[in-house]
C-alpha cells in the first residue's frame, strides 16, 4: 500500500521536473546520497531540519510546506 506524499514531497518532485534535476544532480549539490534524498522526499525517514533545508535550497522549495 502506497502512502500519499505530503505537500512538501509533491512540491519537491514537481520542482525536480521543472528544474530538470535528477536525484544524481541533487546528490552532487547537497552531498547527500541519492537513496538518502529519495527516502527523505518520500518521507520514509525523519531527518534534521538542516538536512531538509539542503534539499529545499537546491529545489527552491519553501520549508514551511514540510510542517
């Protein structure tokens, strides 16, 4: 059973498409692994806000959506 993405997760995926960025691109920009980024965006794991901010900055996504 698939869990529905949060507004933040949906926005991250939309921005990846809009900006033409892959997980590999985000990995290079944030120094986080592709699988780690995927797990964060798909909300399989909980991470510190500082880590989320790296992804938000790279994708130009508002951190307030994460709340």
